[in-house]
C-alpha cells in the first residue's frame, strides 16, 4: 500500500480550543502518524502520513475540527514521506 505525506495548515480560531488534541485523536483512530503543533501566528500545522484513502478521511475531519473551533481555511501541501513519526504526536506549546 502506498504511503503519502501531507503538510496541512489550519487557519481560523484553532488555538486554545483543543484542536491539536482533536487532530491527534483522529490520526490515532485512523492509524495515521504525524504531529500537530501551534504556530506563532495563531494557525495549527499538521504533518500526517498514511494511505491516500485514510488521509482523505482525516482531512475531511480536520476541515470541520472540534465544536469549539472555527476553521476558516485549510492549506494542503504534498511533502516527502519521512517515516519519522512512530505515532500521532502533539508538539510545541
């Protein structure tokens, strides 16, 4: 099975609302690996690796976010698979 990687930037009210924990739960439930971290400008960055089908399901979930978040825009970029993540992690503050 092919493994792909994406870098996803989430814009909106996504810090201080449990967004990274929501992302980690979704990633773990789908068997994906990667990380989620807050950026200094108020956005959340996600790096995720997995099968194309599971990545699409994951992206659909993070477009919505948890009930307390307000996702305004989602930027998605293909990146090289690193294999660096043993599971789905939360990084940063």
